[in-house]
C-alpha cells in the first residue's frame, strides 16, 4: 500500500527507462550530476511537528505573534512578511491551539501528522530497461529533422507541439518553474534551457539557493526531471523534445528526503514565494500537498494549510505568475456531492473518510486562479485515473493511459521524457498532463509577453480543442463493479467535466 500511495500522489506509473547509446547522440551516464546529500535528522526532531501560523500582515501584528510563538515553545523557521505566513517547528502538542487564540492570528495548524524525523520509504516502483537495439529502432523511426526519440512522442503530435516548434519554440524571456522532487539540470536535453538563478531547494520551508540544491537527493527521484523535459527539453538532436523547447525551465525542490518524497505546505509556500520573487512566469505543480489528499476547512490544521498555500499562490499571481496544477489521479468527481478518501493522512496511519468537495480541496489544484488540468490518453479520451468535474477542470492535456495504445513504434500509452542520469522513460498521470498545459502556457506567454496570469488562463482555454462528452457519457474504461459507472461526463461541447474547456493546443498558441 505504501508504494501504491506514493505512485498515486505523484502521478506515476511503472517507468520504462531507456539505455543511452552514443549512436543516438546521447551523452554517457558518467556526465550526470552527483545527487545532493540530505542533512541528517536531529534527535530533537523525534517529537517535533512543523506548523504554519497565518496572521495579518502589518508589522506590529507579526511582531506580537512572533513573541507568542516563542512563548508557546515554537522555533521560527522563516517569516513571509508579505503574506503573513510564519513557518514554525514545535514539540508542544498544544502549540496549534494556543496560537489560534492569539490576537492577530487568522489560522494556525500542523502541516503534518508525523514528526520531522519520521522515517519512510523512497521506492518509486520497478524499472524496465529498453535494449540498445530497441532504442536504435525508435531513433530510426523518428527520421531526419526530428529528435532521435520523437517518434515515441505521440503527445507532442496530439497537441500540435511538433508543428508549433517550427513557428515559435518559445521565448528565452519565459521561465517555467518545476515545483517538484528536484530537477537534474545536467541532463543533455535540459542543460541548455535550465535557469539556476531561478532555482532553489524549498523542502525545509526556507529557500536554499546553494548551487545544485535543486537537484534530486537520489537518482531514483525522477518525477521532477521527467516533468521538466516535457516542458522544455531542447531540440538539439539528443533524445526528446519539449512542448516549448525554446523557453527556460527551473527547479524548485519541495519534496522531503523521507518519507516517500512527501510535499508539505511550508515547502509549497516557500516555492510560490520564491518563484514570484525571482521573475518566474509560470509554475508547474504536479503534486498534491501532503499529508491530506484533500484539505477540509472544518479541521483547524487543514484550514491553516489551505490558508497558507492560498496566500502564497495568490501572491505569485499578483506578481505575474500563472500557476498550473494537476487535478489528481483518484478518478474522483471533484464536482460531486461527496466521495471517499481512503489514503489520508499519508505520513502516518491513513483512515477512510467522506469528503465534501465543497469544503475539502485538492491543493493547489482547486485554489482560485490556478489552472486545473485533467489527463487524456493517446486516443484523446479521458485517462482512466484522472480526476474530473464540471466547473473544476479548466483544461485537459496528454497525461498517458496504459489502456489507450499509441501509434508509436513501441505502442506505449505513457509519456516519454527525461530522467536523471541522462536517461529517458515513460510515465502516466495528471503529473504528466500538467507540464503539457504549462508548456502551452509558456508558448502563449512568449507570443503575448504582457499578458497577465488571468489573461493567459483565458487564452489557454480559448485555444483548446474540446471533443465534448463521449457519446456514452460514462467512462469507456468500465464501471466500479457494482453496476455504477467509473466516471460520468457532465456538460457539453463548450465545457464539460472531463476536459474543461478542452485539450490544450500548442499550434494555435503560436499561430
């Protein structure tokens, strides 16, 4: 169960990693970066939790709240004055309740249920390697004038990104920040487009800009590198191509070294603020904020998480940053009356609970102004795992689907992209759909450099292709085993629960 939950939350399926051969223009694995080494857990962390304390933003209130934090046994990690969010560590089990009673505090709560030093697993699943002969056949099928593995990239063709690159591959003045598990910037398909000055490690809740801090702490942490390649892998005669191969990409690490690369609220707050303050135009958010798959406003801790993350992402929007996020991989109708969440909290002992989506939100996907992305497969149908919901989904994009075979040499239904150590592999999930939408948004920003985040979102919706609900509105992948449909599409041709305003279109974005 631990591994399944880990794969679900990051949007991953079983990866397929390509062996690299010089004949295809790849660099040897020895050229890759040395992984970062995470700091050792401290003994005092064994009973310590992290908290967010959200206050009014005037100096007097913040100063008074800081004194109250110290008096309640808290240690301040960082204060984000501009949004009134204070990240705190405390071993006092009554800390949250005490701070909620302090004048000027609007919400306060623990961001996790496990202590800072909690151990965990880092397993991301099994790996199947392709032989050199298989990789060579893919390269031959791609033909001249394309990237060696582009024949496998059905996703680029599905949204016209291959043709868009001939018109406008994107501007160097546009940066997409990958808020994720880290990005291997030494990958030959990423190095030329990577922006170190807009990258950092935010896992602690406070930005570390030490050179290389954005890299994965383990070469098996491939999620962020895969996402980055889909956005901006260069057209350089090596490997694959990204949706916007001319834009820049940065990495902001938000995952914990343990357990299971979990992503907590304080890390996400740091990432949004850092991206906004460093001139990032678009952020890609292929995750949900742990440990709660949905954060419910009637719980004081979860309410504080919603408040803190929302303050940070709204701050980024005000500074000109468009935030794009995956809808999630539980096949939940986010516009329904209620559904069951059986995987929260995922950092301790999960318990089944009924979720009211009007009061419980997937973060950051369901926050105001965030572009919420569902996933499609090679047949342009909703992916079997993708969350959906009329009025919740903004746009759809290729995320892969193992049940929708592609017309590629391999027939794989997943998304092929970059992996650490100069490798390539297939993944599926709304995690993979999100960077396609972010890449198209980057092309739109390149064509409309003065567009605001709200205007970019409107353009993204306007250029999308909406296939409408299927003739049979039920999910083509069958039912739940009890006579009910696994998913039902609500809405019409213009906007519906499966695709929102439609599947993003890179070619229209640059025409």
